[in-house]
C-alpha cells in the first residue's frame, strides 16, 4: 500500500536533497499537517503520469471496484478529469451537445477547445426549482438536428441528486455516431449499494468522472476518471498530463487507496448508511411545511432516478427561504449543510455519517417545521430560457471589453461568465446576449444572499460586455 510505503520511508534515514521544500520537517506545531509523508517522485514511488508500480496498483484496485477497463487517479478534482476528457474526446471546433446545467468546468473545456455547444435545457422539478433528468428524446432531437455532433456532455447525478437515463442516452448517442461523457462527480458511491442508481459507464457512457472526495471518505481534490473504451486511453493520459499537476500529492493518492480499501473492508457500512437514510426519511415524512424531495411520492414519476443520499429540503410556500433555513440549522441546531439556494437546502450525506447525525437533522427539521407558516408567494430563481448566442466563448478575447452597469446591460453581449456558487452552473456565458430575465435573476439571487461570481469580479453590479461602436 502507498500509505505504508510512505510511512516506512520516513524511518530509513535517507537525506532529502529533493522537493518538497519542507524536507519532511514538521513545521506545524500541532503536528496535524502530515509533512513527514509528503513525498515526491523519488526512486520507488512511481509516477502518476506514467504509472507502472504502486500508483498502477491503486488504479487496478479502482478498476476492480468500479468494474471498468481503465481508471486514472485524479488529484486536481473532477475538474481536471472533465477538462482532460472533453479535450481527449473532441477536436478543436467540434460541435458538442451540452446539458445547460453542467458545472463551470465543462464550459471552461468548451472555451479552451473552441467547441461549438448546442445546449439542452432540462425542465424544472416543481416546488424544488432544480433541474430534472434529461429526457433521452431531447438528446435524440438535438442529434437529429446536429448529426455532425462528436460528443454529448451531461451531468448525472446533478448536485441535487437527479439521475438521467444513461442507458437510453448512450444508445442514442452511439446510434448517431457521438460519444457520451458523463460528469458523475456526485456519484462515486453508486456501485457500493444496490439502493443507489447504477453507474454511467456500466450503462454505456464512454467516459465518466467521479469525485471520490464528494461522497466517499477521501481527501478533498481526489477523483477518478473511468472508461471501458481502450481506444481513448492514450488521448486521456496525454490530456491529463496537460491539465493535472506534474507534482501530484502522494498524500492525496494514498488517501484514494485508503478510501478504496475502506470500501472493500466495510461493505456493511453501506447497509448501515442506507438504513440510516431510510429512518431519516421515515421520521421526516409528515412535515407540514418543509418538503423533503425523496418523501414526495407524487413527483417520483417525473425524474428518471434519484440518489437518496442527497437530502433536499424545499422551503417553497413557506415564510423562509433556503438561506434562512440553513442559517437556522447552523445557529440554532449546530448543523452546517452543503448548500442553500433561494428555495431549498441541500444536506450531503455519506457512509461516514453517524446515526446521531441523521437523528439530529431529522429532529431539527421537525422542530423548525412546526414553527413555520405558509406563504404562497415564495419565489424560485433559475434560468429557464436559453440565452441567444452571438459567438463562441473561445472568441471572447477578440472583442473590445466595456464595463457597464448590469442594470443597463439588456441586449448587450456578455464577455464573461456569471454563476452562483454553489452550484457553479453559469447563468450567462461569453458570447451570449444578456436578457431581462438574466438581469432580474442575478438581482433576485443577490437579494436572497446567494453568492454570485463572475470571471471578472465577485457580486457583479457591473458586467463586461463586447463594445459595439
Ligand atoms: C456537478 C459537478 N461537477 C464537477 C465539479 C467539480 O468537482 P471537483 O471539485 O472535484 O473538481 C463539481 C463541484 O462541485 C460539481 O458539482
């Protein structure tokens, strides 16, 4: 095991005339930061960019666990896997079909690869104001209208846990000669209980990326790239060597191996985890004002599948918004949630959550719910119309920038991305025309204290547009 090798190495008395500059000295008085085992590519420690020894062993372990032909370890998050996959699966200028609810990293890949995106806007799920599954028919229609598409890019599960029908979508993509890339960042735990949706590569996706750090016990930034397509592996490796650090952290790689071993040795943990989820949903099924998505049996049929490890609580129709619910949970109940939006709060769970944690969240929601009143006027702020596009995002630096007030920006062409984080989905992309709906949405999100970011500055009262005269 890599971790044991790193620990063993600390005892051998070899003097480090090499990186990292801390020379394995513990400069942290509390001794928490693991300097001692923070090594680099020295003799016997393999190389992430051409693994054939201890790093290859970890990849092979992951291949067995995820039942795929090939995995690549990622230490710069799912982000570097997304950039690498999209570049490996396209040629500059290609047409790609993209679900509009993709993470900003997909848009960055589109820009740097000069791709021509055809967007698909998934529907909204009532009361929750989140994007629903992507209907396979929508992909088929887009492919019929754009038969020269080389790649289809979708996110499944979404941040909120909504899963699309990957089997049907991959069959359609392949029928039209396109490949399918799935950003499965939030689905790294899917193979480990049959209570979770099935994994995308098993359902025909050509390449998928899973973020280990999001839903499994692995350090932040760790992820895996998965594929069954041997013909694409060289291109994936070549692109990973561009987008991933040439000094990958051995601590992060050791944490990937620890995570995989934990899964192998703790099969029962997932049974406890899903039992805890079951009792959470059972306890919260009679809430009067708040709505927990998995308990809304009436909307089961509208999505293809759902990861019930994501606890999504809607505040729609009540006197508080999602931000306020998150604040009450934090300040009154000492519970920090993953994210809150205008009309919901998302609590992320994992196999490492305790029974007490689930009980605390359920009891807190029951108490909060009793004190809430209904307000039929609560709002949901999500863009439902695709903006018109004037030019590709990759052309944005060909235009003269002009900074103007956002409230005067209607009909101007944006030269920047604007997104709320989380979830990190762009509201507007360079090259798109700024509509009134977009301006209103940004102001409404700001009013609801949602953090808005742009490529130029945070919380934009101003926006950079293409100068027209
Ligand atoms: C859907 C989705 N894809 C990709 C990413 C990027 O993942 P990472 O933070 O592992 O780079 C995120 C991050 O939150 C995400 O939500």
